[in-house]
């Protein structure tokens, strides 16, 4: 599960986690939500010292306007994973992302889930981040990784 396009550093990191073992990636990306999440993202930006990002938070597309950039981020990520020699497929999930993740894990018999995200201090403090919530839902190990750089 990702929240933005994978960078080249992210791709190298996730594709080398299992050494030479062949890995198939099933990528889920949720477009940015509505304005309710904007305050939490701004607090995270401030906590990270990214005051400029916090000030520009209102400029980021959300809701319906976020679908096209999310689809582009997914396409870029899948292309990068395939270019690294991995099999990869993916889709956007808009409603109930943890249910979609659980259904995918069950459908394909996944061995593990990787949640690749930026730090989200507020959600992490209250264990409401994707990885913490997925650990209680999916029934396989959940590895939480932080994105190496901004996409």
C-alpha cells in the first residue's frame, strides 16, 4: 500500500528486501481524501519542519480532483517496479482501503504487506496509521517503511 508515486530509491529498497527471491507486487494506492485530513497533514508537515509544505497543503488536489494524479502515481510506480525486473500490478482504492487490502491478501495468498508512507506523527501516535490498522486486519506480517524522498 502506497500513498504517492514510488521514487527510484523506494523501488530499489522494496525490490531488494528479499534478496534474489522473485517477488510479485500488488500495489494499492488511495487518492488523497477530503479536507478532513488536511489539518493532520499540516501538523505532520510542521512536525517535520516543512513549513512551506504546511502552508501549501490547501493547494494539493483532494477528493475527485485527486483521482487523476493518483492514477498517474500508480502508473509511474508500476512502471518503475517492472523496470526493476519485478512483476507488478495495482489499482486505486477509494472506499474502505483496509477492506480492499484484506480482500487482496486473501485472494492472492500474500506472504506479507508493505506499507510505504511518509511519517504521519499524529496518526502514528494514536496507532491510526495504515500499518498499525492493517496489522489488526490482514492476517499476515505488515512491514512499515518510510518513503526515502519526496515524489
